[in-house]
C-alpha cells in the first residue's frame, strides 16, 4: 500500500522540557490525541492502543515509542502489524518560554484512499498539536 507523509508544526507556550513530558509519557500522550482516535489506553508494556476512526475506516492500532532523545526528538511506530505507520516529534526552543513542535507522520493507507488521505491526516495532526498546546498552556 502507498504511504502518505504529512508534516505539521505549531508552537507550545512552554519550554521543551515541559512539552516533552506530554509527548514522552504515554499516559499524558493519549490525552492529546485527536477526535479520530477513540478509546485510547496505555497497555501494561507502555504501548498505546486505540481505535482509529477516519475516512469511513475503523481499526484498532497499537503504537510504541521506539526512540527518544529528550527533549528534542521522539519517534513512535505502529506495531500491530496491520499497516505501517510512524510519527516523529521534533522540539526546538522558540524564545525563552515557547517550543516549536514539528510532527511528521508517515502512514500506509489503502490504495483507494491514498489520494484523499493527506487532508484528513493533516487535520488530525493539526488537532493533535492544538490539543498539546492547550494542555501545556493549562499546565496540568
């Protein structure tokens, strides 16, 4: 199946170390996931499981953090074997109290959906960054 690669970026109102906590801790990470992701939970081994509902598809997926370089870069991969997927979070300080977060996602999609997948993927990633910024701003 073809892969769709989308990159979005946004600014969070906190230094990278504070933003990192939200990305690297699976229990916090699942709170920033977009509406297309339902029933998110952290498994005993630290993997994140959820149901993805988008473009008329519905499928269970499991994601694992496979590499991290705090507080700069984190890579997560889909490990359920259904289709490949990978997301990379890159954090850069922006001024004294903000962080530029760049999120790149590469997902395998069914061939029939490939042409239209980039839009929904982009809006889901944008939503995830907005959620992250709001959670960081709330300082929970």
